[in-house]
């Protein structure tokens, strides 16, 4: 019994297993004096034989090691990461270790005379390891250096028979089902590094121009877009749970809930009409009136209750997840000058496409004393800055994207950075499209284009890729298809709005000069079916020191898709949220 315990103590978890086995052998032939003496000797011998764990030692990141290249020859370093591949030869093994800091891993050469070679023998893809070794020149063409191991320590095992990521290419759809493991793949790892670079460059750009970063709230009672596609946040009981006292006493909670759903439905109808290929102004006006009527019925039903249906809710009123930080950013631009937000936003759109998410990140600058032209200037400078930074910082990742997703990616991005963005009015863009479509309408999915048409992706891409051959701003859109906060132009038909269209994607940015004139804003809110009382604080900005101001919004995931060439937006965010999917 004592001998077994000594052997176990001598061999436990020590990665340099051969020394441990020698030690255990010595114990097997040693005379047993007493239990206490033998245990003490075994513990002392084990402590003397076992090197300190590498887990506690500082590590060198693989990216830094590879970047240093031959300048680091002769250094002894510790690398920690996950095993990508293991290739066992007659007297040594090659182990590729990647720690996520770069697309490439470092090749570890472990010779069979290594004390810890029994651990190397048992390694499999996915295992976490720590390796100490000397940086030596590599004879392989793909790399200038490799690591000659002196100690290999297993940090976390990974059973090969159940690990879902093997040395083969997996579909992006499959990887979404294992979103907790997919960052270990080349594609998702590279996408996240580029995403990080774009995020850093975003803050760098705005900070260098004197902007203040404002953290706008995620919880709100206001609908920035006015379409009702918002996620409600509540602490009230769900159906089937005990009712709150006020609602139970009222006895008409179901009617209010039904009217609330009717208001949402009417809001969706207004949005759909505004986004139609051809906007019917009479139909839009009719739908807005229906929305106002339903809101009035909801208010009347609510007043009949013995209390506000949301009186017992956490905020004492209906609350939602924000669809945009714009309105709050405008308040701070009215005091701090130039500000920007960068945070998550939410849309309850039942849309299952490669371009939509229910939760996504938005970059939204707001600039005081700025008109539409200056707004476009800033947007162009921003896009060029972040793309150039990513190209410079993630060269290996872009090489991989070019190989597997878009061979012309780097050239297209470089052209974006170097070529001035074109600018064309919406009216002129429609005329260009009409002339092109007339040549062969059968080539177009949406051949009907006229003033008032909300341009489809195929229209946007043709303008950017064919008509101008570069990124292009389309500006001065019809007021009927744009939001209430956009400033009316003097022609009475258009608003000072702009969209940035880029080759390969279509719309990347949407922005406008904001309506700073109080009477005009109130009129536009009424036309959109919005109650100014719900936006009293936003209206106040036009009462107290109102100034011309502009801003824009950029969906960060669309930017990452554009820069990486990855076709589906669900693959450029760590944990995608879309209809029917809220896992992880």
C-alpha cells in the first residue's frame, strides 16, 4: 500500500515523465523503513525531480515570436497555446501550437530523448500546452524559425474522439452550431482579429479629431426609427404567472395587450410602405393615420384601467432595448460639439438574411455646426482610416481571406483607400439607373425605378461598381422614404440625407443633417405618427440653443463583412443573434 502511494506521488502529473519513472523505480527497490519516513523521502525526491510548472511562467505570444524572426535565434522562451496538428516521425515530433495572436502557429520540434516526450506522444488537436524551448533556424520554406522543445507540459487535455474541430475545413454554417469553439478556426480567428483592429482604429480616428466618446443607454423608452421593431424589456410576469395587482384589478389587460400588438403591426405597415420599391405617398399617409388611430385607442383603453399597465413594471413605463444611440448622442453633441457612440443596438426584425442581425454594433458620430457636405467628408475619412489600419495590421489574415473568400479583396480595399469617393444626388442616380435598366430590364430583379424608389442592393452595387467604379455617396433622398429627424431641403421633396455605397456590398453608411428647426421637427413627428410628448427632451434641444448638426450610422458587422470578404454577417460577430437563435 505504502509502495503504491510512493509511486503515485513520484509520477503524478509531472510532464517530464521519464525522470518520474526512474524515481519510481528507485522507490520500488528501496527498503521500507517506516510509513512517515518513506512518505517524507518520496515527497522530497518528487519535489527535487519535478521542474516548476510552466503555467506560472510568462509567455511570449506567437505573433511576437514570428514577427521577431531570426533576430530571436538562440533565445529560450515559453509559448502557451492550443495544438493545431501533431506529426510524429521516427525519432521526433512536430507540434504546431497557436495561441490566437496570429493566423500562423509556431512549429515545435520535440525530440524523443526529451524527458516529457511521453506527453508529446499523447497530444492531439485541441489540447492546451505550455512549451519551453530554444528558438532555432527552421529548414522549412514556410517559416524562418521554430522552437526546439526542452519541456512540454500538458495544461488541458482534449479527447480526439469527441473534439468537433479536426484538421479539415468546416462549413461556416456548422461552425455557428459550435460558436464556443469556432474562434479556434482560421476563418473566425482571423475575422475577430480584423474586427479588433477596426475597433481600435475607430477610437483612434475619432479621438485624433477631438471627438468625445459617449456611452449611450441600451434601455430606452424612445423609438429612434419610429417603426416599432423593438425588444420590450419588462419585469412583469409572463403569461400564466401571477398577475400584478393593478392589471388584475383592471380586468382588461388582454384588450390593452391586443391593442398594443395592433399598434406594432401598424408601425410595421408604415415601415414596409416606406421601404417599398415604389413609395405610394397616399398609402403611406393612410397607414400613418391608421397608426395614430390605433395609438389613440390604446391610450383610451389604458386610461380605462384602474392603473397604468406598466405602473408595476421596473421603470414604471414601457421600456425597450435601443435601436440606435443617435438621439442621445445628439443631446451631447449639443453641448460637447463632436461626439461618437460605439455600442450594441437591437432590432426585432423577423429577417433571416445574410445581412441582418437582431443584435449588432453601431458606430454613430454626431457633429455640431456641421452640414451634410462636411458629414460626408468625415464619413469618407473614417472609412479610409480604419480600412488602411486593418490592412497594415492584419496582413496574414488578409492573405487567408483572399485565398478562400475573395481573390480581389486586397486590391479592392486598397483602391477604396486611395480613390476619392464619388458623390451623386439621388435624383441623378435614379436617372442613371433608369437609362441602364432600359437596355435590358430582364437582367434586373427590381427593374422599376423612379423618384421615390428605395434603392435595392442591386441598384446600389451597380452605382458603386459600374457607374462610378468606386465608393459613392448618394445624397438628397425623397423625404417620404427617410426618418423623421432628417432635415427637409428647400425643394419640399427631399431631405439632406446620404448613403455611402461601396463595391461588393452596397450600403455601408447612412446619415443626414438633422432637423434643427422646431416647427419643422414637430410637423415631421406628427407625419410619422410619433407623439412629441414621448420625445420632449429631444424636442427641447430645438428650444434651447439649437444649431445645425449632422451625423451618420455605420453597422460595424457590415464593415467587418466588407473588409474581410466573409459573406454572412453571422460569421463576423462572436455570438450572432437572429430569429430563432439565442444560444451561448
